[in-house]
C-alpha cells in the first residue's frame, strides 16, 4: 500500500489481504476498524460507504495497516476497546480487555440481581480486584447503577487508564492503586456481596503464542507467579475471602487449562462452598465461582 489517497473499497480489501497474509485472524474486521478510525466514523458506516463508493482513505491508513501487520494490537492503534456497552481507552501499559471476560460480568450481574431481590433496598457492594483498564468495574456500574463499586489495580499505568476511563464515562467507581494479594478496603471487610477477579494466570515459562499478547500486554497482567499459573489467583482469592460476607460470591477468570485445577484448589482451602466452573461463549472453561463459607 502507498501513501497516496486510496479508494475506500479497494484500500480496505487490500488491507484485509495484507493482514491475513501476516497471520491476523480478524483481518477483515481489523481492516474496517482501522478505516473507521482514520475517517472518524463507525465501522458500519465504512461498510456502507464501501458499497456506495466514492470515498477515499488518507495515507495514514497505510501506515496503520503496516503496524497492524507487524502485530501491534488493533486497540493500541485505535486507542479503544469495545467491552459490553462501553468503549474503553486502552494503550501501552494496560491489558486489552477480551470478549471472554464479558461472561464474568454477566455472571456478576446475575448475582447482583439476586442479592438486590433478596436484600432490597440495601445497596449491593462489589469489589473488582486486578482491575486493569476498569472494564469489569465500569461495566458493572454502567449496567447496574445502584451498585457500590470499588476496584484495585497494581500497575500505575493500568490504574491511570482506568481512572481516565472512569472520568470520561462519568461512572462513580472508587479506583485505588494497590496490590490485590494484600488486604484492601478493610472498612468493607466481611461486608461485600460480590468480588470479581481477572488476575494474571498464565503459567510461568508458558509464552503466549499471539504476538499481540506476548509482545504488547504487560507481563504483570499475564503471568500467574507459579508453574501452574495459580499462585497469584489463589492469593487474590484469599483477599476476596476476607472481603466477602458469608454466602458472598467470588468470580475468578482463568485459563482454559485451569477449569479443573482452580476449582479444586479453591475447594481445598475450606473457605469456599458451591465451587462451580463456567464456560465462555466458545465453550472453553473460563470463570470459576464460589461462595464464602459461613
């Protein structure tokens, strides 16, 4: 692709071929999203204009396609990631939220509804640990405004992205920088209804295959601190146990290879009952839920 103005339809089609040849599995979608970004319109409008014809792409489009072909994440190039109803600002230094995490939010919202139906009008309390960009905490607050939400993130960079997202979206979420393996929000100890956790869980020594993850997501958000990847998730779950009231629910995202090992390890602590694993939309093990023993 050249730096000259390019016909929209031809440019997007050529970009999709280029990205597909570079191993990008979402080549067609990414080519359209990059066009939408440089034109300042929605992806649906790009597709409409591709049919109508007559629109051109600036030379900056070719530059972005080159970067995407080198496996820079799409979200780093556009500066945004779509998550449930929200569009979040993301970039270097923060884990890009994934669609599979939306399953965790769906399960958390179902628990919020259950608690509200039982305990209304008391506000439900939710804590999000390892919050990253704030995707889980902010989505929960967006979809259930009555919930009191607090969130904790270790990385200063990721915390800054989360604060920027909260302020831009105007959502009332208490975002704190800190270590989720240590006691936190002690004024809420034993009084929280739901704790959500999307911790680093990749086994130490296991290198992600996708360059977008391996080369661009921060290590602090990826690696679980042990050969089985469960050291950090279990340490954060221990903190969750101190926050939850008896019967309160913890939800922990995990690798698809940990669908048996994480529930087994949680059950063995004696702190949890009703330990259950749930699949993501692709049918792979993805989220373990457990209730605080009474």
